């Protein structure tokens, strides 16, 4: 009887050694967060613009989360440019304490520069000339022939042609998107998936955003302008 009990105790000890305690296991690795992918056509905004008015107000204008993506124009013309743009444009007005909040206008839009302008010229055109020049001359032969020399009419013709392209120096197209009349110290405008297009542009084009903050009072008006990064297309 004593020998049988010893055998059972021995087997139990072996089973315990074959299965280690789970407390010694390594903890599971934490998942690594994926890096944020910038949106298509992301553009770095320029630093904020500041100004101080004689009335003691400080105006600030800035932008963030700007995008300017180039897309094929709907006209499929080589002289057309089309973009999908977006961004958030914010103003800030700080001044002397007053009973009424500040009022004004926040305008946001885009400027598109064209290296060569073809929209206000004659474009591509074909030119040609054709005509006849009748005259009187001596006709005859240089070989022995029964035909005598004599005087008779001679008719000549001329045809000419060419291609002309009317080009003008570069032009800047201003495309206003919105003008927001506001009452308060922190106006803002958000633009998303907005399409803008110009025609008659040859060669390189340039695009940049702009914002204009106007602070209005009964006695004065202060204007602050901000311009974004110029993108070459």
C-alpha cells in the first residue's frame, strides 16, 4: 500500500513540472499605431499674419489643413487648369473691452497665375493668301517648231499660308470663394472639396490661397491680408 501511494505522488509531481505556471509567460506586445497619412494634395500653410490698428485692436489671420490637388479638367483642353482645394481659415480680433463684439468681413479665395495667357488673345488661327496675276508676254518655243513666236496673255498664280498663335504675358486670376460677415472675435471659414478652374493658360501655372480680414467700426475700417504657399503646377 505504501508503494502504490508513492507512485501516485511521483506522477503528480511530474505533471506539475510539465506545465509551468502561466505567471511566468511574456505579456503580449502592444499594437503599434499606424502613422497618419497626409491627405492628397496637402499644402503647408504660411505663418499667421498680424497687424495692430490705431484704435488698439490686434488682428490675426491664419490657415490650417490646406489641400490643393490637381485634377484633369472637364473640358480636356490642354489650356485649362482645374484643382480641388480645401482648408480652414481663421481670424482673431483682440482689443479694448467694449460693450459690443467686433464686426467685419472674412473673405477667402484663391489666386491662379498663368505664365502665358491665351484667353484674351486671338488664340490659334490659320492664315492664307491666294491670287492670280495676269500679264502680257512673249510666248514661243525654244526648239524648231512650225509654231511661230508671238505675243499672248500669261496668267500666273500664288498661294501662301501660315499659322499664327496669339499669346500675351502672364495673368493672375482671382477666384473668390466666400465672404463671411461676422460678429464676434473669432471668425472662421472652412472649405472642402471645392473645384476651381481657369481656361486659356499655356505653360506652367501657379496657385495659392488668400484670406482678407476686415474689422469695421462706425469710425474706421482695418484690413489684414494673408497669402498661402505658392504651388507650382
